[in-house]
């Protein structure tokens, strides 16, 4: 019965995939913001 559950509830599968995609996007944005902040911090710039 559980094996067929996903096939009978495609909307749940779609929503789960969308939720995972949102989480991945949030994580990517967070990483990009941290990288940008680190690059803009003068303490992180190595001389010459």
C-alpha cells in the first residue's frame, strides 16, 4: 500500500519537491551572502 501512496498523491510529491528546492535556494543565497561579506571585509584582504 505505501509503495503506491506516492503515485496516488502527486500533489504531495510536487509540494515536497518545491519545498526542497526552496531550502536549496535559501542555502545557496546564504552561502553567496557570506562569501560576499567575507570578500568585502578589509581584514580578509591579503597584502600583495
